[in-house]
C-alpha cells in the first residue's frame, strides 16, 4: 500500500487531476484528512485555515525517553503565531 496526498485550492483543477490520475492508477478516497505521516491536520474551512501539528509525536517521544514528567520551559525566542499577510500571499 502506498499512501499519497492530493490537495488543491481549486475544486475543478482537483477533480480534473483525479480523473486523469484514475486512468493510470487504482486509488481510493479516504475522506477528509486528519493525520498524514504522523502530522495532525486540522482544517477550518470557514476561516480558510489549515493547521499542522506534531504535538502527539512529541508527546510520544517524551514518553519513550522517560521525559514526559519534565517541566516545560519557555521557547528562548518568540515565534509568530501567524505569518504576516504579505508573507502568506507570497507563499501561494
């Protein structure tokens, strides 16, 4: 079994791609994506936002190495919660 992921911002382009792809390969649609390669994917369609998280992976690693009871430390540098608007536009 090989896993693949198809994503698009345009439904028509997405459907056309799937139509052509199905001509060469047998595929199945598994519905909305929640996890992919250990990454949790949360979509807020109304806000147009997709969030990726590796929180569970990190918690599993901490537990594996006996560090799950350690006290949290602050990140040494502040991280932006969201990309500036002009940066988001550039990445599209």
